[in-house]
């Protein structure tokens, strides 16, 4: 029997890269055309970030919250759990994040100021990456284009988009809301690194960029919000 210290992370991986990417392929095919709806929701969120309105303080986190709950059930509980038993423990965490986003939105604990400074565009850039860039990564890495990870359908772009939104928000609640997305970015980065996938740094780097954007973003006295 081998000694425990001779094992590596890859020895504990329950699936191969081929099975992993096939999972997203099947997931996308099963949910089509839901991707069109989540894309529309993503564009609506982007519009409200670029042109803040008072309704956006409640609507943006509420939309994100619904998508987190959807991903918790449709991806983790129904799909990922078929190849990874740990997914059944991640699903409640994603659902919790969704409920917290909805609650914070209902309470009006987040506000979005009009974009004024260049550093604010880091958050916008991250959101655009999650919305438009993430679906292209799989194909760029030699996987089927149909295995692309889509905002509101797959966990990685959903987490990155949420971090981007929180990086643009004012209010202490944003730090608490960032915990679960940050943890997921670390988990998915570790999983992809264990599989020796070239994109393993994408989610962790996006997470670091979001934290950096929050730390560097200069606070404004009060957000300018259209009635």
C-alpha cells in the first residue's frame, strides 16, 4: 500500500478532463435556449451598471441571486453531482449566495454610482469578460465550442460576473457577498490546475482583479442615481 504522502491532488480527482468538458457540453444542450435568456439578463445588468437607476439597486442583486439559485440546482445538484459527490455540498452554498443577494437587494444595501474613473472600468471589463469572453474559452483551449461556460448557466462566469458587480457597488454588504464567489474561484482554479487545464488561472485572476478594484476604487460621497 502506498504511503499517503506519495499521493497528489490528481489522485483524488474523480473525473477526467474529457468527462469534465463533456459535462458542460451536455448541460448546454439540455438547457438550450436558456442561454439566450441569461444573455439578455446579463445585458440588462450591464446597462444598469453603466447607467445607474434607483431600481437597479434592488434589481441587479435580485437578478444575480435568482441565477445563483438556478445554477445551484440545475448545474450542481442535477448535473455536476453525477461525476463529483462534493457538488451536493457546493449547491447549498450557491443557493445561500443567491438568497443573500436577493435579501440585500430587497433591503437596498447596495448602491451603484455613475462610472467616472478609469479604475471603475475594471469592474465593467470583468463583467464583459464573464458575459462574452467565458463562452469562448473552451473552444480556444481545443474543447468543443458547445462546452463553453455561459453566464447564468455555468458557475465560473456567474461567480466572476457577481464579483464584477460587487466591485462596482457601494456598501459594506459587498464584502460579505464576495466570500462565496471568491471561494468558488479558488476551488475551480484548483480543479482545473489538477486537470492540467490551461485556463486554470482565469477565475482566480478575475477574483484578484475584483478585490483589487474594490480596494483601489475611490469612494464617492453619494452615488448619482437617476430617479
